[in-house]
C-alpha cells in the first residue's frame, strides 16, 4: 500500500506539497542577533494563515461546483444521446 501524505495523495502523484494554515501559524524561526520583530512576524504569519485557509475553502467550493457541472453535463449528454436517432440517409 502506498504511503499517504498530508494532502491525502499517495507518494509519487506529482502534486506539490500544500502548506497548511496550521503550519504557517506554528512555524518557528531561530533567533538572530539582528533579527526582526517577532511580534510583527507572528502577526504577518497569522494573517497569511487566515488568507491561506480562506483560499483553501474557496478551492474546495470550486471543486464541488466543478463536479456538479460535470455531472449535469454528463446527464444532459446521456439524455440528448437517447433522443437522437441515427441518420438514415446515404451519408
């Protein structure tokens, strides 16, 4: 059985790693002598994680809508194919 990673996809699918909002919020950086303000970094990472979570929600909704449209198209094609009669001409 293939190993399954955080994205739910088996190893070797070619899909890129998706950073989660949780990873962004909990990221730690090693201190430096001339570092940046850790409060500003934490605030930025929190905002970034919130934006990332929102984008993932939107992506999920778009995936659901895409699947709904695919099903509707397949249903329409099936219905249309049943109604069509083959051309009885010489063509």
